C-alpha cells in the first residue's frame, strides 16, 4: 500500500505491487464518468459557423481601456526560458541550461535541462527528461506525483489558481483539490496555455481548446479554424487568436460562434499581434510591436512594451498579473501587483510633444501652437481625434502605447 500527498512532495512509500494507489484513485474517477470519457462527442467549446471573412465582420472593441505603466526588473539569462514559477519560497526559471533561482542575479540551482516548471503548493514542480521533481526553496527532490502519472514523461505544466494542467507523452492530467483527472484522448500535449477553467492545448499536429464542464472537459479542435495561435478568453470573448498576426476574438453568435477582428487599444480597427499568453487568473495577453495588451472581461489593460529585449522568444503571464519576457540573453519581469505610475506632462506628454509634434506646433510652424501643458489640456480631445484618425503627425505612425498614454493623461486629470 502507498501513502500519497496528492501531487507534490516526495514521501516515503512502500510497494505492494500492481497499480499505484493514486493511479487507481484517478482511474476510479474515470470509471465513474467524472473525467476521461466525460468528454462527449457533442461537448464542444464555441461550436458553430466560422466567419468565412473575418476582416469583413464587425470589429470587437473593448468596453474600457486603461494604461498600466510598470517598472521592469531584468536578469541576465543565457538560455531561453521554458517556464517561470513564482512561489512563497522564491521564483525559479527553467531553461535548457538548468533551473535558476531569481534573486539579485539568476543563481543556478541545478544544471540539468528543464522541460517545464510550474508553481505548486509552497514550491515548484520541475519536469526534466529524468523525471518530475519538487523544489522546496532549498533542494530538488523527486515528486510523488510522477507515480500517479504512470511513468508518462511530462512535457508541459501550467498552474492556474488551484488547478494544475499536466501535458505528457500519454494522457492529459488536470489536478484539482478534489481529484486527479485523466483525459486519455488528449494525448501528447506539448504546451498548455491555461486559466483555471479553460485551456488551449498544443499537440503534435493541432491546437485544442478545452473548458471544464459538469461532466469533464468540453473540447473544440482548432485544426480547421482560421487562427494559427489561440489562448483562453474572458467574458464575451471565448478565445483570443492570431491569424497571420491579425488579432481575432471568438465570440458567440446565433447558432454558434465566429471569429471577428479584435481591436487592441483605442484604435477601432483590428489589431496586430506577435504572440499570445494565457492569464492564469482569467483572460489573455497579446504582444504587439509597442504594447502588451490584456484582454479581460471588463476591457483591456495596456502595458507599454519594454525596449529590451527587442526580439522576444519567451512570453508568459503570472497569476499576480505580471508578465515575463525572454530573449537576447535577458529575462524581464513587469510586475502586476505593484503601484501603477500616473501618466504626467513632464514624464510622458512633453517628451512625446518634442519628438513627434514640435516641428509643426512650435508656434512658428504650420499648425497652431501646442507647446505648453495648458495648450495641450485645452485641445486634448481634438489632438486625440486627429492622432487616432492618422491625421497627426503628418503620415501618422503614432504607436498604440503613445495613444494610450495620451488617453490616460486625459483620464487622469492631465497632471
């Protein structure tokens, strides 16, 4: 007989032969119809007609847009991250060069290549080619959860709330406080973008959207959809996707669901994105050329994209609303739980005026004088209208981050 602390710490166990107790418990749940097999052929997420021409469909615009300026923390990191886990005992990042603890510098914990990492209990689960391990803040020890997975190598981990999604060479596992759920027909999951109740799973040949229901996971294959990347949505947006860089939102319509262009920020046209990341607390993030855009149930939050790294190879979000960006030998964290810096004339608007507006609006150019804070406050609505329409500056080209700062300055009372 074995004693198990479901899922995490390596505990002393005594074999009695045969199937492990945790695996038997999981299989009993399956046999009861609560999980594997609870996915019926008609249990789908957003089934229905797909718009044949999303570009001609109505644009999905946010109910509200806010700007969140964040102060970045940067670490030197040679290898591209495969995952970051923020825990009560510290933050660790997994790479092909090993597991690192983030302090003032990135400190090597263990030099064995990491496949996946996720927060779990008071520490972190670390998947490697030689097994599944638990980091307690000091040491790495084998995790008892590995036995419950029947020896299937772990390829993906995603923690969201009290739920842990586990992709393996075999079934998909979903660990909740109530049970370890097993989904044998969702095999070979290599990546998971997840919130607690929904996820987009990447398999060898396609992506699959899943959502937790009363009788298991409702499943919708994305192989025939127009998007080449997707993440869970929030509110009326079931999924957020990218179609060759064009932002798309999957929304419910009469008789099913359809993909429509998704506006990012204030511009009321479909936006362009480079990558997606799931928000573990709900919604998703879109990486654009100058912004990080959160798609939530209440609207959109815009975070200016940091200048470094210019090329981003790793993009993820944490449960505290923070963002992680990796590339070009660095790892950058933009915290989500810190204070939001107000947009001010001196720090934001005056530099924008000098860089983009002074040539025409210095009191001697072709346009009216827009030199002082009072002049900008007086004409802010007209400035926003012309900038959004692409009429100012000549040739347009103002980025969404600058537009968001101008709108936030207006909304904040123009300090």
